C-alpha cells in the first residue's frame, strides 16, 4: 500500500529506510493519541521519533503527507473475513472496525485525515483512493454472498460496504461519541436487512449512486 | 438559501445587528462556495461583507465561531416532514437533506465544521449539541411511527435518525463524491428495513449505543 508521498528511496523494506519510516509513523500515531491533530507539527514528530527534521521534511514534505501514510498503514490492518456466511462476515468486519476505531488515536487519525482533505486536494485524492481500494476488497464478501444465493444478484458491493462503514464515521466525526461493539452489531444487522430490502441495488447495470471509483 | 433568521438573544431582529449578522454569514457562505475552508479568514469575510473587521472579530472572535453559527442557521432550514406514514417521512427528510447537502458550499460547510471540531474542543461541543437537537426533533417521526404501529415499540429514535444521516456524511467526508437523490432514497429504504430487523432497538430501556444526548 503506497501513497502519493511514496519516496523513491524506499527500496529496502528491512533496512534503514524502513526503520526511519516506522519510527516516524509511530511518533505521529503517539502524538495524535496524546495531543490530537491540532498541535501536530513536523518538529514534534522529528523530536519524538529521533529522526532528523531535515530527513522528515525531505521524505514527507508536510504533516498531511504523514497523516495519509499512517492512515494507509493502519487502515490496511483491518482483516477481511471469510466466515462462510454473509451475516458472519458482516459482523466480523464491523467488529474489527469497531475494535480499531474504538482507539482514541485512531479516531484522531480519522479526524486528522478528514480535516486535511478539506484543506488540501492532494490529501482528498489520497483519501478517496485509499477508501476505494478498501471498498473493492471488502466488496468481495458481497460477491461471495451473491454467489451463495444469500443476496439479490444485483446488489452493489460498493454501496453496501459504504453503508456498513458509514455509521462509524458518523459516530466519530458528527455524533462525537465512543465507537463500541453495539454500534458494530447494529451496523451489521442494518446493512444486511437493507440489502434484502433492495437499498443497494445496482442501477442500469453500473455501480450506481455516484460511488463508482471512476465517478 | 438565505440567512434571514435571527439568533436567540437577538433583540432587534430587523435592526442593524441582524443586518450585520446576515451580511457576515452570507459572506462566509459565499467564500466557502468559491474558495473552500482552506483559505477562509476573518479578513476575507470582513472585506466581502463590507462589515468592519473589528466588528466581525468583536462579535465572533474566530472563524470557527462563524462556521458554527452558519451551520446552525443552514441546518435548521431542513424541514421535518409529517406525511402520515413512516416511509413518506423518511423519504421526504432524506430528500431534503440530499437537496441541501448537494450544494457545493454546504458540503464545504460540513467539511469546515468537522475540521474545526477536530482542532477545537469548543467547536466540537457546539457541533455535538447542534446534532443532538436536530436528532431529537427528527426523532419525533420515529415516535409517531411507533404510535401508529409501524415500528417496534422499543425502536430508538436517536439511533434510527443517526443511521438516516450517516450515509450523507460518509458520501461527503469519506467517499468524497456527490450527494444525490439516489443516495437519499437508498438511505430511507435502508433505515426502514433495518429498523424492522431490530437494528435500532433500545438497550435496557435506555437510549443505548452511546448516542444518548447525555452520553
């Protein structure tokens, strides 16, 4: 998983470049957990990570670049289940999201990325690509359910997986309250019932509803 | 979308104070539409509105204060339907939200408020209070549906109305794609089916799921 800020020097995953990256991303994550996005600066990240400020600037250029790379890293850690049933898959995925997003520093990372995207078109583009990729991967569980006859054949995976994720972002960004397992189970139950009711039907054979990766 | 309504504590609704407020909020809305939140400053708002910078600072103190007041104004304009049926109410409300949030400058206002909340605890508190109040008002349609026997008696209005809103914020903040009427109809269909499937059931007689206004 790479980002627009991927550095050309990153050719030795186990080497010094990888260690620098890990130290810097860990420092960003810890700063977010302790102080949030408001006071986050390249200087603080350099100090905490023990990496030279010039190196941090050369490699990531700005705090937004760091935030994007951390999101890609952390978000990719959510496992995509294959339990054999749709309800099992939905519940497992929703609970994994809840476990991750229940962490204060992950909430703050989400806030930071959304804030940065509001101010910076390049960040917005990275954010959109990241979620498109994740949705495409998660959508496989919808296709498997269609293949097993558990969902209508014209169910749109992107719409359905977007609907599974939406309550978590609402809780973090709008309601501003804790993410918990109850939210996960509610989201899984909701999206399954809604899919059966035809809420996520493909339109005109296309992916529909403006959520197409090319839209 | 106008900004003609007056604030609580506004002693002369038609007077100079009201005109100042209207000019300033209109200028903020126009700046958001043209240039987004990234470059928004008190100076630009003062210049555009024709109101003295000192007056703008004295009354709102910071750009975040202005953004919050504009959200309250614009968000309160979404009508709360009472069509006689749950599906009619859900669809009408979702379509009203879609019509409002389909405007570029309203998207940017949402982005601006969420960004400001991520950096500033006072904004976060205003945002939370605003959405709590709106959810409580919108929740009346859930209670009416329960009274008519259209929904299980233990349906939680706050959970259900949060779920109706969530896809719009996801579309704007995460998917970063246009809000349209298809999204509204999908959200209305989804939330109704999910409510029938028990996704928004009150827990232990309380409002549940961490969405309680007091939580």
